[in-house]
């Protein structure tokens, strides 16, 4: 079993990569759980709706505690039990999103956020965090194309509506934070063709698995 989280800005290709990895696990008969933040637990889905809806009016501190509440429930009700059953857990975002969006993005103190996250996750950090790194101009273009294809134009209250400079801060925040946790973070150049992105991820996973089997 292994806990893998995916991080990245909007349009980094997270969903496509997650979809592919889950198909791969399913094809190999590996038991896994796919989950996401915000969301993931029953209460979490309610918090998700609230968060994504309230974003334009919520104060950063209130937003923070909702993300942390979501995570505390998610870890104990969903992630830990799945790992105890021996499953792989693949999460679309996790605690690093709070550090980066609420810290580097909203300007809350990063060290304090780390401590609060520790309480929320109860010491459970991913074995591997894949950061899909891409220039926000490329990412937002992708997100716009996707929204257009799905007939959902830019959703209200999403960070997609923020200024480009906000997304640059998020990208730089991810890179800075990843540098501080070089063993856990694996940075993938998400501007590469999807086959290369996949190959890099498989490589990371194999290395990690061979270490954990030793
Ligand atoms: P979502 O629609 O899932 O976006 P994406 O496809 O980019 O993952 O919305 C999740 C949003 O929540 C995303 O804009 C990042 C934000 N977020 C935070 O600000 N803090 C957090 O702790 C988490 C988990 C997400």
C-alpha cells in the first residue's frame, strides 16, 4: 500500500493523470481508493460545496479552518482505513494545497499552516506527492478549453477567476514548498506530452516501491 497525492495549479493536467493512474491500477488488479480534497468524506462533500461556493465572500481564516476540518475528517474516516485495508490511496490534492493556496496564495503564515495541518492529518503525510508543474498561462488556457468543451464557462468562485499573478504565486509557492520536502515531492514538468508525464510518474512509483520492499 502507498499513499500518493497529486498537487498542481488549475489546468496542470491533474485530473487526466489521476484518471490514467486509476485505470492502470484497475488494469493491474491493484486495490486502490481514489479520493479528493476538498471532499472525500460525507461531511467533506458538504464542506466542498460550501467552500467552492463561498469563496468570493469568505475570509481567509474561515476558509482555512473549513479546509482543515475537511482534511481531519477525510484522513480519519477515509484515508487511514483504506491504508489499513492494504489499499493504495490516490488523492487529488492534500495538505500541501492548504500551505500553498492559503499560505503563498492568501498570505497566511506558512509555518503556522504547517503546524495546523499536522493537527488535521495526525502525522499522516503521503509517501509520495506528485507536483504537476506548469506555467499558469498554459494551465489556465487548458482549463478554459476544458470548461468550454464541457459547456461550463469559468465557474464562479473558483480560483480560475483570479488574476494571473495569483496563479504565478501559487506555482512559485508549490516549487518553494516542494524544495523543502525533496524526499516526498516529485516534480513533473506538466508541459511535456502526456506519455512523458506518465513515464516519469511510473518511474517514481517503481523506485519508491523497490525501496519499500527492501
Ligand atoms: P477543484 O475544482 O477540485 O480544482 P482543481 O481541479 O484545480 O483541483 O477545486 C479545488 C480548489 O480548492 C482549488 O482551487 C484549490 C483549492 N484548495 C485550497 O485552496 N486549499 C486546500 O487546502 C485545498 C485542498 C484546495
